[in-house]
C-alpha cells in the first residue's frame, strides 16, 4: 500500500512539478502573480484532447497541441503579460483573474462542460511489480516529465540563452547593461512557463478527467508550491511539487481522499507561520 | 458635507423609499433586493481591498458561513430570526478573526493565495460534511423572516429591510472611513512601512477591516438565506468572488458609493443582457481586464480622470 | 568621443536631471562628483540607455545614441559598471564574466580575455567556480569591473567603484582604472568620494540637483575653495 501510494504520488507530483516550474519562472522573472497559469494547463489538456482525436494518434496530437500552446503563449505575452511586468500585485492579480475567467468560460462554451479524458495510446494492461500496480500512461507521464525537466535544466544551466535567462532572473538591470535583450528573455520565459504547464495538461489528461475548471485547483497548488519553496527557487519548486504529490497521495490513502486538496493549504500555512521566506528561500529576498 | 449635498442625499433616500411604488414590478424589485445584498457584500469587501489594499478572494466564504449559520440554526434549533441574524454575523466574525490572525501577517501574493484556499476549503467542507450541512443538496425550507409576529412575505417588505440595512451599514462605514481608523487604513494602503514607522499597528488595523467586512457579509448571508429560502454549497464558488470584484473595481474601490453603484449596475446589467446568457462570465472576465487597465479607479472616475488631465495640462503649459 | 548635450531625465513625476552637458575625449579619465541624489547615476544610466531622455542629445563617436537600446549601446562600445556592483549572486565568477561578453560571438577570444582577467585581478584566481554572492566586497568589485571589461568597450562608465570598500582596496581599484586608461580605454567615473575622483581624473564635472554647477581640470578644482569646503570637507 505504501509503495503504491508513493508511486501514485510521484506521478501526480510530476504534473505539479511541470505546472509549478512554469509558475516559478513567470513569478520570479516577471513578478507577475499569474492566476491564469492554471488555464494553460487546462488549454493544453483540451487541445491535446481534440488533436489526439483529429490525428488519431496521441503523440502527434500532443505535439501539435504544444505548438498551439507556444503560439498562444507568445501572443498573450506580447499583447498582455508584457504590460504587467512590475505592475503592483493587486493589478496583476485582478487582470489575470479576468484572463482566467475568460479562458475557462470560452473553453466551456467551445468544448462544453462535460468531463472527458484524453484517449491514451497504451494497452490497458498495467505493469505489475510485486503487489504494486502501475498503469502505462502513469509510467509515460512520470518519465516524460523527467525528460522535460532535464531538458529545461540543461537549457538553463549550459546554453548561452539559458545563462542570459538566469542573469535576467537574478538581476534585470545588470542583464540590460551587458546587452541582453530582456524583452526577448521575458517572452521566452513566459512561453516556456506556459507551454510546460500545457504539457502537464496534455499528459495528466490521460489519467484524470479534463474539464474547463481544472485550472483553478491547479493554480492554487502551483501557488502553494511556489510560496512553500520560496518564490524564486526553480529547483526548490520541483522538489516541493513531488513532495506535495506524495503527501497528497499518502494523505488520501491513510487519512481522507475527500480532503486531499487541503494538505497543500495546511503546508502553506505552516510555512508562512514558521518560515515565511519559504523552505528554499533566502531571508530578505 | 454642505447643505447642498445633504439635500441631494435626502432626495436620493426619499426616492429609494418611494421606489417600490414607482416601479411596481416584482422582478425588478427582486433584482433591487439582490443589488442590496451585493451592496452589503461589496462594501464589506471594499474595506480590506479598497482601504487596506490587500486583495481578499474569500469574501463569498463569509457570506456562505452567515447563510449556513442561519440555515443550520433554523433547521436544528428553530431559533428566531433576530437571534439567527446576529449569530450569523458573530460566528462569521469569529471565524474571520481566526483566519485573519494567521494570514494577515503576510501581504501580497501569499495572502491572496491563502484566501483562495480558504474559500476552496470551506466549499469542500460544506460539500463533504453531509451529515452536518446536507452536502450538495443544500438546505431548503428556510421560512420567511418573522420579527415579533410580523411576517416578511412580500418583496416590498424585504426591500425595505435591505434598504435600512444598507443605509445603516454605509453610514457606519462612512463614519469609520472618516475617523482615525479610516486614516490609519489609508496610511497602510498607501505605504505600509511608513504607516508602521509612525506607529500604526498594521496587523491590528488590517484585521479590524477584514473582520468588519466579514461581519457584514455574515449578516448579508443570513438575510439572503431567509429571502431565497434555500442555500447550497454554490455560495462558496469562486465565480461569486469574480462577480464581487467586477462590482468593486468597476464601481470604484476605496470609495463609499463605488460599491453601491457597482453592485446595482452589475446586478441589473446581466439580467437585461440575457441574450448574452452563456457569454456572461467571459464578458465579466473581459470587463475586469479592461476595467483595471483603463478605469483603475472605477467607471465613474472618468470625470475625475478628465479633470485631472486638464489640470496637468494647465500646470505644464 | 562622448558628447552629452543638455539632457533632462524624469522618473515618473520627479525630475532627476534638469540640464546636463558634458564631453569626454578619447583617452581621458573624466569624473563626475556631487552629493547623494545629485543625478550622477542617472547620468550614466542615460548614457547606457537604461533610462530614457526627456530632452537633449547624446553622441558617441559622432553618432547619435540616445535612441538606441542598451544592447545596441553596449555593441557600440560603451560598458557601464553599475553602482552597488549588481552581480548575479547565484552565478559563478566564470559565468558572470561570460555574461559580460554576452554581445560577443567569438568564443576563443572570449576565453582568452577571461584568462587575462585573472591576470589583471589576481584576487579572483582560483575562485572561478565560486558563486559571485559568496565573494568578499573587494572581490565583488573586482569582478564587477572585470565583467564590464568583457564586452571589449572603448568607453567605460564606473558608478561609485569605491562604495563600501576599505581604503587599500579603493586604492587597488583606482590603480586598475588608471591602468585601463594607459591601455587605451576612455573612462567616465562617478564618485561620491571626491578626493580620490579628483586625484585620479583629468577633468571633473560637479553636478548638483541635476545640473552641472562647475567643471574644469581636476588639478585646478582640487584647489577650488568651494570644492574644498563642500566636497572635500576641508
Ligand atoms: N528609480 C527611480 N525612481 C524615482 N526616482 C529616482 C529613481 N532613481 C533615482 N531617483 C531620483 O533621482 C534623483 C537622482 O538620483 P541618482 O541619479 O541616483 O543620484 P546620485 O547617483 O547622484 O546619488 C534623486 O532625487 C533620486 O531620488
Ligand atoms: Mg548614485
């Protein structure tokens, strides 16, 4: 039971990690409290759903959906999010809530509210190791998330653009002064953050029901993770995301499944009370 | 306030008193009653958002707590209106004190997230604790208000009750905002650190604004339960938060009458724009975005914005 | 080499620069002194393009640069070493230097310059993999100067390089600045420490409240009664 719950938790955590990474990037880089972040997760799921049906192939459908997510992200950054950089928190929150409501309801009108799941390409037969039981989509989700995080890590750590990204993240004015085009970095960051969230939707939609309101719970979790980790810590957010997945899974197994969404909130309260700068945060940052 | 504007207010109030006779339309009266309930909610929310400058997204939770306190008291103990009404306010206030005590230590995003989570968790509780709350089914059969034998069985009677409650609340808020307390609130909103440095207890004043708003929402929830005779977990939905925010922003946060105007307009408008029916929420989203971008002080600040621009021109020329 | 003509800069409502004009010839060290809030940093920011001009004109090597982006200005050959060092604290010393050369393409010559950096600033030797945030104040200032050099600039703008450093380290940094000039760089230096600025530079502009109030040869200004009283505290 324990191992089974642990593994389920890591799969859920993969999804949280993808959503939270994007959220940290947007929050840390652009200082935007992005309530619409969950809607990219949702849109990623819906586009994947439709394109998988259209092409009758999960992988092609998923990739096409990601291309659409990239285009939407670039467009929305240029048109709207770019203006929100450095705006006060009340303004950005209210505007992104507006965006969130808009997207959620547009999807509801276009796709309808009835819940569905993305058709998955694997055989129904689960993998059984001892008394642990894992379905194939879950294995696929887990490893795809690891690959995405790995590529992101390589990009940030070793490429020139990735270093420029880190430089802008840590000190924007210094980045300007060495000739980094920070507008480009912003567009790039937002696009990466949004698309990675979209990918989470396209992946988790195979094992969960997708519906227009799914982004709301997701963004709540993402916020809890980002604040718990310490706002500017990308790797911290990944760690906490997997941790939260596991805690929720264990919690719903041993305590109560109806209240699994409450654990994130309790952790958040404890962190804010005892370590307000976050677990991986720096004091005064 | 000079005599001139006093007269304006008196005429306004007289009009409101005569309104049920003038319109003679049950449905419109119903909308006005709902507008009144929203006025209470938005005015309370305005205390923390407009005067303290902290964005709270859990206001519907206090409304819901007030409504459920009333509904459950009636269902389980059949206690009379006045007691239920007061207890609704008091219990809501007590819960908000506890919540504010934990969360108002932080500002900005952390506070905002805690409030969303609180709303979400209250919703889960009401949905899942079926034995206590009746779950998704909600509580029906709540009777009309009965005060000392007088039964509120007409819309007109509810209209006057809400009108009195709104006027009384607005008057109290007006007095509060123009007192030492209100000045402290605005000091906190404009510059928290400065406020701290001149000895204002930010935590205490923020809590007071938050709890006052919650208390009002609790009372509004109680009246709502009696008026509609039915309550459900839908009272805890985030879409209500959105509606309140649209009303507050478009009406003008940080003003006394802004919430009233916002509440009335955005109660009436959607009803008269029924042809947009399913597009209502997306349109609200767009209104919120455009409102913040172009009318950060509310729709009725247009005049103010124009006059400010003129002043600037004068200065620069 | 650089000509600043009657520039004015606003930050939203507040006017930071009213009317600043200055000129720097190739190979000179020119300093700007003035009290806190006088507009020294803003002047440098206007030159490097990170704040916009309200009015006025800036020319570099006879080309107008006030409409260029910071990126294009770095490419044109101006490098700005900002007040408070502004390093990337979680990046390594090596990465900070590499990013200093962001606009350059040839990685071989960049690597060569990085090696030269460690010869010029021996205190950074052996710290390549350390994060900038873990360095001492003197090391950080050295890294900030080194980073500014990495773009191969002709004109260097230094904003208060002495800030927060012990006297011996201040001396070191200013020796390096003079060394850079001897190697052919042109230098515009902002300092609150008027004493060392006047001693290091050829010419000096004194600015107050966003306006140039005095300028001339540094060796003459150092004898000026007003300068002595107000800026040198004598
Ligand atoms: N980012 C800013 N926003 C608003 N005002 C600023 C900003 N930076 C500087 N100022 C104001 O501009 C004036 C000049 O500042 P600055 O150039 O930093 O002076 P100095 O470097 O000489 O100390 C000061 O009055 C300062 O308060
Ligand atoms: Mg300065």
